[in-house]
C-alpha cells in the first residue's frame, strides 16, 4: 500500500511545488526589472576611463599622467595632489584601482562645468603584505572640461563617510 500512496501523492507534490515556484519566479522577474539599466560607469564612461588612467599612472609612477587627471583650474587641489603622488612613490604597491560606484553622492557647491559628486571605491594592495585588496571609499568632485572628466576636489563631500588613507 505505501507504494500506491506514494504514486498517488507524486503528482500532487509536483503540482504543489510548481504552485509555489510560480509566484517566486514572478517576484524575481519583477525585482530584476527594477534594477537600473545603466550603472554610473555606463552613464559616464569617460569618468571611469579617467579613473582608470589615473590608477595606471599611480601603478607606473607617472606623475605627469596622474596630474593630467586633475582639473588645472583647481590650483590648490592640484598642489595637494602633487604631494599625494610624491608620497605614493615611496609605497610598494602591488595594485591600485578606482571604481566609480555612484554619482550624486553628496551636495555639490556651485561651480562651472558639468560636475559629478562621485563615490569612488579605491582598491589597492601593498607588495609583500596584502594578499587581498584593501578597499577605501572616496568622495570626489569630477568636472568635465573640454570633453574630458577631471578630478577637481576630494573635500566637497568631506561630511560624507569617506575613509581617510
């Protein structure tokens, strides 16, 4: 008799499982439809390319290329960035990368040009020390000038949760 009961319950179990799976599947379809179609790197590919070039300049110890990513109109910031780069020259880096995480991350002060309040993730590893990347969040003001994105400040979003390195 147990075999006959199992045979009769088999189709009911399958129907119940299918009945539970259908609403779950419908929910998953709706949730994936809510995700933004484009992330910040898709919306602002030039900004991510600039961050990639900036990171490459750090890895290659190329001060001119690093400073080329800094807004020339932000003279005080440019001087601080030169000092930051000079200090990085003594650090034994195994890797250094930036990822544009979001835009609109903080309130921007008035300024000229198209600007982004960017939340940027810095990932780096020290040679002979870090086995996995260390991650830090930075809040950078990115300004578009002449069709190029540049970093014009790292203090406009200072009230946000950025980690000082």
